[in-house]
C-alpha cells in the first residue's frame, strides 16, 4: 500500500527540522483439521524489522496532536492508521503496554505493523518505536496478544523472569498462520521465532490469537478465530510453541459475516461466593463481529460461562453486547492484572463501515482507542448476570472542577469550557431519593455544542422508562455518509435502590456515556467543523422528593502536555524504557468508578 500525497505531505512536515537521536534495539474456510503445530523448540530467531524507507526503526514516529479533532485523553497514533488493540500487558513495574494494528505509511487500513505505546496510568501515553514489522512486502502482522513468560516455559529466557512473548497472526495472500516473537527488553523490541509458524494453516481465515495462562491446569490457553466458520478455537500449550487443539466454541450469538478478535477472561462477580451455588468469578468469552452488527458494520458480543482449561461452556444462549452505539470494537484485556481484581480492557473506537474516510485523516491520523474500561459481573434487574464496563482510573486526568451542585433538583447547569486546553470534560449526574412505591418520573439530558457553528451532540436518560439515548446527528463531519448512524438508545431497569446515574467523557471528537456506573455504555465518534465549547445539562420532571447532584470537570491535555510549540509529540526518542512520571489529580465530592 502506497501513501497518499496528502499523507506524505503531513509526514514530511513533521520530520522537517526534527533531529531525533536513534536508539538501538537488541478466503478459504478453516477448521481444526487445517492447522498443524510446529514442535521445534529452537530459540534462535530473526529481527522483527525489514527495511521500508518511510518506516523508521528504533525511534517512534512524531505526530502533531494539536488538531481540533485530535483527542487529548484517548490514545491515538502519532500518524497513519490504527485499528485493533493488540498485545496488551502490565509489566512487573506496573507499566501498561499497548500495541495496536498500525499502518505508519497511510491513513487507511493496510501495511500492518504492531505500533507500541506505554503508560503508567492508561491516559498519559508515551509513543514508542514500532515493535513488530512485517518480514516483507507481501506480509502483514495482524492482531494478537502478549504474555510474560515468568517461568521460562518457552526456553527463551533462561536468565530472566520478565521475558515477553508476542503471539500474532502472520497474514499473507496465501494463508494466515499463528507466529510468536520474543523480547528480552520488556517488550520494546522483538525477535521472531525461527520455528514459526507455531500453528500452521492452509486457510486465509484463521486469526487473532489471544493467549492467557490458566493457573489450574498450568498451561497456556489460546482462543483464535475461524472467522467464516463462526468458530472460536481453543488451544493449549505447555511452552507457547507446541499447541494442541482442544475444542471449538461455535455458532453462538450474532454471527454477522465473520467472527474476529476473540478474548476470554475471568471476572469477579459482585456478591459471588456468598451462597453455595454462587460463584465468585465467571469466565467471559468475547467475540467481535464484522460486518453484520445490528446497527451495521462492527460490534462486540460476549457470553458468560465456565472454563476448565479446555472447554468453555456458556451459562445460557443470551447474546449480550458490550456497547449500544457504533464505535466500540475488537477490545482486548490487559494480561497480568491479578485474578480477583476488576479486569481492564481498551477497545478500538471506530467502525469498519466508515473508518477509512473519517475527517481526522486531514490531520494526518485516523482512529482512537476508548478510554480504559474496568470490568466485573453483576446481577442486574431482569437482565441477569451482566458485564459492567466503567471508565477506569479517570481521576488520574482530572484537572479542574468547572461546575458542582449537590442539590440541583429540576434545573439547568451551563458550562463554558472554551478556555479548557484539552477540550475534554468528565461529567456526572446522580439522582437520589427516588421512590420505590410510586411511578418514576424525570429526565436527565446533556448537550455539547459549538458556539461558533451551532453543531452539537446530545444525550440523556428517561428515568421513568430506563431509556438512555445519544444523538450525533447535528454535526457536519460524515453527515452524508449513509453508514454514519445518528441516533442510538438502550433501556436500563431501575432496581429500587433509590438512585439513577448518568456520566460521560467528551474529548473533541469522541464521547463515551455510562448509565448507572457502566451497566450500559455507548461509544461514539463525531466530527464537528468547529470545536465544542459549551455544555448544558438539564434536569426536569423529577419525583417530588428526589434530588440531583451534578459535577463537571475539565480533563488534562495529556498529549499537548508532551508537545512542542508546534503541537508535535516526539515520543520516546532517548531510551528503551518509559521512565516518565505521571501525576494524579484529586477529585472531591464525586463518586468515581
């Protein structure tokens, strides 16, 4: 794939005048019968990189983060095109590593590498050099995962306990196979295993391995997609090299036209373990669908169940979606978060129906990730067991309280945030004192708008019905695109607790909305022609004894805080480790998740 003229101009302008210190770095159907395991255990390998004149090795690409559509608390690539999060893990020093599907040479999908960034808090990110490169012009490094081989099961790390192994799909015109690469320097550079592939195939539809360590069986477990067969294969291995096909999870939920990016994770259950038949944890199988989502394009669904090391058994046939809007796909959970804690994911905040044409391409990049989401399982009124999804550690980027009212009642709060450098806000409205013996009434609505153009996005919740909704239709970007749906809604249920809550994060060109602490959530991109600078939150029609507390906070410009006077962020150009410190802002008088 060749870069467009416009993209080449943007990239050239970023490189001009920047002296960067170089650092050295150490469509056929598939089924289990079409794959084979490579049993070689040789630890020799080859470098991850091959020469492309427009793709640097050993140094990150610079990127301009000053554009009006560039998010400030969401991760986005320095330049080029990004899609699925890959290889996410927490290292032994507590540093989060995010890899991602990355085309560094154009703002459309293709030429897949693994981009890399690190963070101490999941909001202040440091761009790192590209981690894994294709081995030639006909190859793509597709999605996958990464693990820490603490016990050196692979034999690659005889003298260390922090060796990292990446497991990914190698895509070629002829086939998709599963390969591994290993890292001696905590995941900054990789050596491809000389015995690749570790799982061979003659199919072009076999991809996206997610690997975890299963403590009970003391084996590595992989889930991997057979996309057009609507199957997730489950494999096990003692050493990340020799893999055994154990079972398939097949034809569950919405199939669309293909399964992609499976994940399997164990989550804590709120109140679980208190009764003999109440488990303290449950396993979750997540499967992404593209195309064929209910709203069009791509979406992720999940199933709750049990896992014994070889077979995942769903508790029921219910299809549950991770998001009720249109821009949340291919999420992955961080490896190495201790069992029993809320697990954390990051998701790609876009949709394959329009991702290659969104207006951010004019700023030299396309796509951002969601904010980090914390997850656990709760038993919800009528919905039953459900995965909760809430904004994880948002307090770490809170800057200034812009508005607060602990007893608003029926009324309006307006916030002019034109002076907020980031253009990013967090808001929360909590209703308390709702009756449990009479009909519920009332609405909570919010609007973000541009005083210059009049464009806006809006949303809210009807407490009486439990409905939560969002509308991005009053913005100019992609307004004529037939796939860029405008309105989204879902229904929650009041549980008799006396409270109802809506919260959200707006960040220049993306909004994430959460009902009742993440019982329902929506992720949506939008593209105004002028920056938003005004927020209005309205409460109306509440029950007589109910009250509302409202808070609005500005969020820090985590990218512009790193930028030079031209808005350019260079990334980590001096060392192979992310040693930058982060600060934590305090946030009072509000419940954060």
